């Protein structure tokens, strides 16, 4: 206060360069609208997702009862295909175990199928050990993109966490996906506890991939030696688009024996042309398709796991990925940016 008057701050006009930067940022933030070319086909695929006959196949009905080898303990009544079918219906229609049991029982009565239906206790017990395979149709060299995300098991909601903070009862699991960027199919999936690092799961994911890798893209969390080693052992000569850290250094200098390391080649290109140019050159932006797969998985099936044991949670996640692949096979949108 000077003489009872407030001193006003002088407003300095913005520099032309700053104004240009702000305009560029606004233009970058504005997303281009998209339209779907094949809307009639995609519309039929969306409708068919809700068809019960899609999820209860003739093969599952013919192999409903268990006829495998004997084992210790009480003999199985239902085959793995039967358990997998009921668990799939539970995830697609968002039902608890008891609701899935009643739903399938009523369907069999309406369809006149004289088969027993596994009860909720059997679903819970067999859900720990049943093996779920992902249906895959794509062939040829694979362009794989990697990503991970969290799934909530139990705990407080987001509002309570923002108001009162995180508590010890809030538990999460981490889902790791390997997605084919060309077809959108999920090629591999793993579920781990939350503290497990993404790089530790790359080798188990590659064990499920049965096609040669043409390229692999992932975010900076995969910038580890063990990741590069696992990828090169699986498919020698694979193109790897993983951004090095900001303070990255060369791993294998020119005076050492052996060919240049792929990570060092990426780092040298970034130093010469910049990180943005490297992303365009390497096809790093394919990685966003893995985030799209995670978004689809959470949107369709929800971000919460209903099972409590880690073994059952892994089965639940694989069932969801299996159902998502079947939805992908029905039809995907062919979209284009509207200029």
C-alpha cells in the first residue's frame, strides 16, 4: 500500500514467439474427429456380441462332460470347455457365480439341452486351475505392442481416496498385455501383483507368442537389458521401438565386438534428429494401440476383479481377453480422420 492506493502490476505484452508456442499447443491438443467407413458391418458385429449362441458353441455342448484321464480325488463331472463357457457368460453379462449358474440352467431348459450345469462352488474351485487359451486368427510376422494397467480387487472408491487418502485395504493387480497392432488381437496376457515391474513380465509374455516378431513397441518402463535380450532371443533381428531414458548412455561402444545394440542405435538417432523425429521414424506411435486394447477391456468388462485369489483372478483376466478376441473377430471399426 502506498498512500492508501494499491500498486497495480504492470502487464507485459507476450512475445510473438510465446504466442506462437501457445497456438501450436492448442492445435496439438485439439483432436481430429473420426468417422467409421464400415459402419453397417461394425454395427452388426456390435449386435452379435450379445448373442448367446456366440458364446455357447456346438463344440462346447458336445464336449460338455469330462472324459479325460483319471486323477486323484473326486472325478471331474464337467470338461474345461464347459467351465470356460460358463465363466465366459459370467464375464460377458456381468454376473456373479450364482447368477451365471442360474442363467445357463434356464438357457439349457429353454433350448432343451439335457445336460447338468456346474454350480457356483464348482465354478469357483475349477476356476483356479482351468487353462484358458486365447483365440487367434492373424498370421505372418507380428507387430507387437506392450502395455500394462491396474485392475482393482477391493478397497475404497476414488472419491474417498481423494478426500481421505490411500488406506492399506486398497489392493490392485497389474495386467500386462501383448497386442497385435495390425489386427487388434491380444496375443499374450499376464496378471501379477502391483509391485511387479513391467520388464519382468516380458519373457513370460513372449512364451505365449507363437509367431515371429517383426517389431515391438513399448513405453520407457521396458528400457531394460533383460527386455532387449528376451526380444532378440525370441526373434533375432526384431525392430525394437522403446524410448531410452533422458539420461541414457551407450551400452555397447564401437570399439567392442559384436553388432551395434538396437537400443544404442535408437539413442544415436535421438541425439542426431530429436526424440519426436525418432518416434515417427521408428513407428513408436503404434504403442498407443495397446492402450486402446486396455481401454476396450476395462470399458466392456469393468476395471474391477471379482475373484479374491490370485490364481482365480488370472483365469478371470484370461477369460476376458478370450472374449475380447472373439469380439474382435466379429468386426472392428475402420475409421479415418476428418480433415
